[in-house]
C-alpha cells in the first residue's frame, strides 16, 4: 500500500450492524439521538436511558442508576457507536449526536415489517374495489342491480375501516417503546 491514506467512512456489514444493535443501550442511544436536533450531553442521555430502563422518571432516579448507565455509555457504548460511524462523541465536552451521514439504522431499530404490510392491505382493498366497480359497470349480476351510490359507499367504507384499523395499530405500537427498540 503506497500513496496517501484517505480515511473512508466505515461501511457496516449486516453482521456488524446486528452486533452494534445487539445492545438495548446502543439501540436506545440511536433511537434517542435520532429525535434530537442539537447534540446532547452524555449525562442527559444516561439519565433518559436509566429512567427508561428503570421504568421511572429522570427526577425519581437514584444516583446509582444514573452512574451505572453513564459509565457503560462512556466506557463502552459511545466509543463503539463512534467507531461504527453512527455518532459523534466529544469526550472533553460530553456532547453526543447522531451523525448526519450515519448509515441507515431505521430498518434495524423499528418494526418495519409490520408497517410495510399496510401498503399491501391498501393495495388489496383498492384492487377488490376496482373489481367490484368494473363488474357493476359491465353488468355482472347481481352487481348490475345495485345502485352506483351503494357501490360508492362500499368503496368509501372499506377504505375508512382500513384507515381506522391502521391508525389504531400504529397508536398501539407508538405507546409501547419496546416495540421500536427492544427490551432493556
């Protein structure tokens, strides 16, 4: 190897990504930082994580719980996430932030499988409604005897029911933090 050394951004393999995300503390760190606009202090992140792990509020945390999480973030998790190119961390100032050019972790820390099925449900309802409408227009009995107004109401109602179901499903997922980032 000769010539100048150019530092490239780390390219994470799927195995490396799963190794990094095998820790709920690292998953939560990424989850939390993704919601922040500005860098945060590692102490603040540690408090939020400790509160989540202990199912309590930051105000009710014991100093031991704060310290335990802070030490693990400082010694292990922040350096590993920084090495992977996912965060920036300044040990001198204590500032930690998600890198703007961080590799995409969303598919790994959210329940993408459940969400991705919804477009299939909407597509299926649209297809069934199209078949219903075409059959009525062409004059297939008994659909030819049904009023276009009734068919329109069936189409609208089917999408309304599906939309409500989708909304309820999402709300249940959002109310359960472990749904997105795993158990502590």
